[in-house]
């Protein structure tokens, strides 16, 4: 069952959950730094990764609303596994880029 709007809003402000998103953003940024230069939108992705390394809190804050609206997050809320959260964050970042 999907989270209510109130539950979604609370999750967006849950600092432990946002901290998990920050770790997932840094993990994805590290992956992007190592990818081949011929990956589509590589220059944009590299800029995001570099910004994430410099300002991880800002990247997490930017991604959080999109992550919370992900189907897997809506289904499991804060109980989502790290693996599923990583996928949700990567999907969110890809939407932003």
C-alpha cells in the first residue's frame, strides 16, 4: 500500500532517511566517476557527481522528493532495503539529469 501524502511528507523530512539518500547519492556519484566517457550525458553526469562529492547534503536534499515518490519507497517507506533505495536514488538522479 502506498504511503499517504502525510507519510510521504514526513519521510521527506526524516533526517535518517535523508542521510541514507545521501549515502546512496555518494555511491552513485562514485560509480559515475568511473564510467566510460561515451556513456550518454556523461558530461552532465560527471558534473553532478563532482557536485555531490563537494556538497552531498545539497544533492540528497534535491533528490529526496523524487526518491520518496518512487514506487518502491511508496511501498516500503523507511523500511526499504539499502539495495532498493539505491535503485530508487539512481532512478531519481537519472530523472533529474
